[in-house]
């Protein structure tokens, strides 16, 4: 039985979720709450190695099912090696991406089918799902413009996709959201960073207090 809280940040490229997760992590630490910050694909050595393969700009020949399977493999290792042990210790886990990314990117945008990609990932994760998923909804054109203006961010293989692909990712996320409103909270990521962080803190505050009290 897990004791911690599994909070996932989702969204398209340039939506600001990575910046937000860092701010939320700092806030929780200042509040004296045990938490860790991690990411997918990655978070531990094996999964980071798989990440390098997936996001390498030279791997343009990667087939969609190969991509989906690599994400699921990285997810499994990360889950059993880092996420589950932390949750069992009562730690809050803040994760940059999880299963909804695969459903939106590979399931919908790559046309593999949301249900088909879900079945692959169910084998990988078993019964472990996020307690809360925060979806950063943003016009992909704005997200890609943010990336192009961010000199500190390394451009990866997915960033090189056409705008139409990123629009399909957004559409895929919205389909997943409509099916999982009990778990996914959607926020307008076009707001200022300050407003986004304030909204996330408000969402999480009562959830976390109920956990630790």
C-alpha cells in the first residue's frame, strides 16, 4: 500500500511544466514536506540511457512502436527503482511526464491508438497510476516559440516535428483529459508563470494537507 502522493506534470513541448515542477519542489521543501523531483524518460541511470536513444536528433528513423516500447521500458525501470520505493516511504513524488505522455504522443499523435499504447503501459506499470496529473494546456505554436527563444534548452528529436504533430499531441492530451477528469486537472499554461504556480499550489495544498494530517 503506497503512502506517498504521486503527482505528475504533463503537457506539450514548451508548456512550462518543467519550470513549474522545480518551483513546486522548492515550495514543498520550504514547507518541510518530504518530496523528490524526477522525470520521464529518465530519473535513474538505465532510464536516462534510454532517454538518450529516444531523444537523439540522429534517430529520425525510429519507428512509432519502437518509440512507444522504449518509453514503456524506461517507465518500468524508473517506477520500480525510484518512484515506488519513495511512495512506500511516504514521500511525495513530483514527476515530469508519465503515462499520459505516451497516450498523447504515441497513442494519438503517432496514430498507434490510445488503447493500444495503454495496454503496453499497463504491462509496464501494473496498477500504479498518478494520484494527480496536472495538464499544462498551451497552443503548440506558442510552446515552440518559447523553445526557440530559450537558449539554455537543448533541442531534441521531438522538438523537430512539424507543428501539425504538436497540435495532434495537444488534441491527444485533451482526449485523455476528457476520459480521466477524476485524476487530471487542466490549467491554462498561457498565463504568466506566477499565476500558473499560484494555481498549482492552490490545487495541491488541500491534497497534501489531507495526506500528512
